[in-house]
C-alpha cells in the first residue's frame, strides 16, 4: 500500500506541462494512475478523452462536468466514472478551489 500526504507533493501548473486548454489548473502526480487536480475559480480541465477508464472523486468545492453535450453539477463527495474514449471536461463554478482526485486504469 502506498500512503502519500498530498501537500508534501510538488504541484505543477498544467499549462507548463503542455496540457493545452487547462486554465487555472494545478496537478500533483501521486502515482502512475492517480492525480490530484486543483482548479481555481473559473478554471477548467482540457476537453478530452482517454484510452482507458477514469474515475473522479470531488474532494472539495463546486463545479460542473460536461460529458459530450450534457452538463451536470459537481460538489464535494461526488463520484464520476468515465468509460474509455468518453469526451469530458470539468469546470470550477464556485468561489474557491475545486479539488479532485483522478484515478485511471492502465490498459
């Protein structure tokens, strides 16, 4: 079992990592298949899809997720599962940070 304390892990600006379309987004790479994502108010992830299954857990904040053309509200403790190649984007709609844990199944 791996145990990490997220504030001890270096945070990277998503645009500096080359993630185009990732406004006001910071990442903490926890492992090969786990990422801590922080979106500032008005920030968003790229509108993207992955070749593998992905799961998101909202740790804190408020936001919205766009799945294809459908938009749904997000709040703390929400869980979202995406299937391979399912287009999605997360946006912070709140006044404070939107914090997410993202887990991906590697093929």
